[in-house]
C-alpha cells in the first residue's frame, strides 16, 4: 500500500470541509487543574499541587465532535447531560467550539460525567471521576432517540462514541442502526468490549489493541495473531471494516473481503495519548463521508493521531497540522 501523498491528503482535507457528522455517545466534561509541586503534604505522603491554572474541555463523545469541528466538518453532538453546573458548562463549551447540540437532559440524580485531572510539571498526578454508568431510563432513551432522528438528515456519517456510561443500550442501538440504514448513513463505532454484541452490522469498528484481545480471546503477540483477531471481529460483527489502533505500533485496517493494511505510527513524539482514539474515529468518519476509501481514511487518521499524541491533555488536530504531518512523513 502506497503512503498517503500530500496531494491526496490536501484533496481529502478540502473535501471534508463543511460535511456534517452526527456524534452520538457518552458526553463528558474534562476538567484540568494545572500546577506545580514543591513539597509533600504533612498530612499524608502525597505531593501538594499549587494550582496555577484551571481549564475545561469536551470529553468522550464531546471530544469526538470537537475533533470533527476542528478538522473543518460540521458536528452535531447527541448525548445526555445532567441538570447541573457541569451540564451548563458543556453547553457553553459546545457553543464556543461551534458544535451543534442535540443533547437530552437527565432528571436530577443523574449528573453530567466529569473527569477531573490534576497535572503538575506535565505529569498527571491523579484523576477523579463523577458519573453514573447505569443504562438510561426509558424516558431519557426516548428523548435522546428523538434528538438523533431530528439531527440525522443531512449527515454524511454517524459516529458512536461508547464509553460505557449508560447511553449505548440494546434498544438505542437497534433504533439508531435502523435510522441510519434507511438514510444510507455509515455508522462507525469506538467500542467497549462489554457491548460488542450490540455493534452487529455497523460500518466500521475501531477497537484498540487490548479491546481486540479481550473481544476475541486472542493474545496478540505476532502479526498472525493480529490478523486472526481482525478476521474474528469481522466475522463476529458482520461489519465492513475493523481498524485496530495499536499505540506506538500504529494501526491495522481489516476490510471485509480485502487485504489487511498495516500503518506504522505517524507520531514523532508522544506526550499524552488522551483522546487519540477520539481523533481517529472523528477523522475516519469525516473522511469516509467526504468520499475517501477506507485505506485513505485510515492513513489520514493515523497522521491526525500522530499530531494529537504530541500534545498534552485532551487535544485535536487541525487540517494544516495533519497536512504538515503527511508532508513531514514523506520528507
């Protein structure tokens, strides 16, 4: 397989501009407390972080939608938030990012998912999570499905970002897949192993290395193991393609009825892998919706992920950065 040329990357990135993608899944607010450590607490053997900065970012499905927007697409986000300050901040952040909201609001008792990370000297010290992960109640499921039905017309792809926080239920998956099939919209899934049986007949699934092992029961130690795992997932789900993300080893694409494509990592330097999977599925979904082949979409996503892991925190990759990465890889 020939590497993606700068000319092809530029053509694809241009074609992606203005394409609308619906992102459905578990919406989160990523909170960061940034600071320095100068001493150990006298109360316990833990570092004392002197906070110098406080920031908020869209996480989970929200980060996927933000990635679509930064790449030049139009993003619509469907998910659930709570009636709380964090939910208000999610809405504010969506507005600032230019992401269209198709959110359903939970009743009191189901909070907006918040992940708080304390970072000192470019090193994460601890993370605290506030969330509920039980399945959505029927009424909230109905409200979310209504949002999806209203938002789907005009979208070139539907990306499902499953973080196993209660949004992805059997009923929701059946309904969403039926809606997408009627409109011939491809469905891409960033999966969780516990829900694998729910993803049958989706277009593309993007497990990471560990998820591929857990879903198939195959310990991936060799290329042969990897191929066996990819083929088993294709058979399990009846999907069009499996894209296994492998960290520092790159990615491997297994298209149904086609030859596997192995892509070495495009990262020059790795600072933080937070959100890299979000970048991959956002790029693949937007690229496929713009007319890319599976191989082209995977190669472009590989370069986009290489940009993101070179940044600290929840990050995105702009078209100019992705194009620079493609040009740098061929220099």
